[in-house]
């Protein structure tokens, strides 16, 4: 396919719009912004939240993560050095039996996984764990 | 790309009133991040599950905002408190507007 | 070609790096895999007779994986491959082709095929050739179901179907025949296994026989057993066929791979499967 400069620029703008323009995918551009959007700048304590992640992940495509924060209203998961640090945010409803969740996430290389809990009283708790991502031997 | 999107859920068949039960969910979905390039060199459009919800007898258990950082075939495990027999209802919201749903019954004695 | 004497410079360098790795000491052996709390899987066993003196023990690829990856395979809900098995089950029950038959029309249910995965590839007298499970599916489609366009050998639909057939055979002991009419293909597969391919001049054996347990970059080399195929690879986030994996290995030697479904890969699959005689069928397994 041949492409004119104008088309190229146009495509670039379309891509930029796809990233930043649509409200439902308003991924925060930086880790700090993502955290601030959740905590409104409040400090986070370290007690009362447990993050379980493998020290070494065999592949960055599928990394099992478990987080528990008893009494939390919501828990946000972040990957500090992913192209977009947001991973997911759990809001707990009245039928929740605990504030413990497991999921599988993508990690673009070795980095810190961060969990931040917003507690029922409006305070915040944070846990971080570094995960090394194995460089596979064979592309296969 | 989005063919064969099949949800799977697992909850216990029965429980005692007031029990906390484990709920596991999985859905086959590519979770196309929007950051990858296809063989033609162009970005493959983003198409992910952007939200997942679970309710029990109408009350929210969890409501999850999902970003491309969640793996292909999204997996969520959490716990629900059951006070009476009833129905879990699960919904996965796709970027393309589709909503995939599933339900599971539990008998509470 | 002699595997010992023809080490190219690049390959020698790789083996040197591998040899400097942590080695088998950090692989935890002796653990057992029980799927769904009921299917006992043999992941370590005595080698088949023809490998005595080569291996003391044959190990499933499961042994070489981390706790997290191992755990994913121990429960069908946690194993993402089972999504594809379910799709295979739907296809199994759905009529296809001009005869109006589904797989279930002849086979009742998938469980009736529990013995299949453990004995394939196997000699097919009617066709005068070794057949893989994939070839058997295509045979059913074209010769009995009137399907004009059977599944592609490595298509998603085929992988789903083969994963279903493997899943119902989990726990059965791999026991492919290597003698009689299978002997010629087995010998051909053995020759391919010990032939060095590509610019890296690497044979299957150099990684998977001489260096299993050692590190290749940050990854543990396995014995290259295929009892867990089709296997869900975290890398692909999908199930992968045996031949696809063979192709990837030869490509990584910077060689020109045989085609998926080719007689060469069928022979190699027979030979490699036989190296795991005594292990359990594990597919669809979970690997990195």
C-alpha cells in the first residue's frame, strides 16, 4: 500500500484520537496521573493490603495476581511500566463476600505491580511488588 | 476477530445462609490492546472487554473497570456473600458494544 | 549427520552459555500433578527401552514450569485451554457436510475417544501411512461426513477438536507403536531428531536431550515431550499444535522448517511421542 504524507499524518491523528479522545478508554498517560485520579492525591498507608504476585513470571502475557484489602470499597491494579499503567479497578458492592480478588494481567517487562485500595472511610492503602518477566529461550 | 466469545463461570451448587462463596469467571476474548501492529504494518484496532460485572439477586458483588493490561481470555476470581438461594448474573462489556452474559444458580439452605 | 562433531561456532557459543546456566538443580522434581483432584498424571517415569542410557528419567514439560504455570493446569477452570475444548465439544456435536452427520453421530460422545491421543500417531492400514489425530479428523470429514473443505491442519477449529480428543484421554499412558509398519516412519523421525538444522546448526537433541533443565536465556529447556499437546502457551494465549511447535523450533535454528502436516513432521511427531511412552496424556497442558 502506498501512502501519502497527508494520509500518514491523518492516520497518526486518528491513532492519537483513538488513544486520548474517547472517554471510555481514557487511560491515564502516566502512573502518577493514574494514581492521582484514584486517590485524589491522598497518601496511602501500607498496612491492611496484601498483594500476591510471582517474583518471576514465565511469560508477561499472563501473570496471575491476587490482592486482598479487607474493608476496601475499591481496589485499583496498576503496572508501573506498561504502555498504559492502568490494569483494572474492582468496585465492591453490597453482595461482596470479601475484598479479595484474583486476575491475570499483562506485564511489558520487569516492573512493579501496584495495588491501591480505597477504604470505606475514604483512606487509601497501597502495596507494591516487583515482578521479573522471563525472557523466553525460544520464540516458537 | 471476536467470534466464539464464550463465558465460563463457576460457583458452588449450594451453600449455607451467610456463607462466603468463591466465584470464578473466564471468557474467551482476544483483548486486542490497540497497541499491536498487524502483518500489514497498521495498528490493529483496540477491542477489549472494558467492564465486567457480577450481581447476586440484583445486588452488586463486583463491578470491574478493565483496561488493556488484563490478559487475553480475562479471568476474575472473587467472593460473594449469599444469604438466600438465588442467581448470579454476569456481564462482560465489549468495546464493540456487545454485552456477553451468563448466569449461575446457587441453592442456599 | 553426526550431532557431536558438527557443532558450528554459533551453536557452540550457545551451548557454552547454556552450560553456564543454573542447570537442573533448580528444577523441582518429584511433585505430582492431579487434575481436578481426580486425574492422576505421570510426569516423571522410566524411559522407554530405546532411550535407556540416554535418560534416567523422562519428564513431562510440566516439571520445568513455575508453580504458577503448573497450578493453572491442575484445575479445568483455571486452564484457559478448556475454553477451546468447549468449542471443540460444540463442533463435535454439530452436523457438518453433506451426510448430515456430526462426530457424535458415529462416536456417541467425545469420551468414547479417550484412548485415541495416547496411541497416535499410528499406522493406518487403509491409507498405508502413519496418521496423526489431525489426519484422522480430516479423514472422517472427507470420507465419512461429506465435508468439502475439511479443517485446515493447524486451524483453530482443528486445534479445538484435537484438544477435545486429548482432554478426554488425560491420564492415559502414552503408548505409540514404533515397530511393525510404524518402524520406517519412526526411523525417519529419529533421523530428523538428531539432524542439525539452520544457521545455528542445532538438532532437537542438542537442546532437549543434552541440555534439558539448563537455561536457554532465562528459560528452562525441557525434554521436548509432546504429551501435553495441543498446549496452551501463555506466549500465544491460545492452544498450539505439535507441528506448530516443531516449526517454531526449526525456525529458531534459523532453518527452513518442514510444512505443518508434512510427512517429515508426522514422522518426527511419531518419534518424539514415542520418547514419552510411559508419561500420561496431559493435553491440553499449560506451558510458557
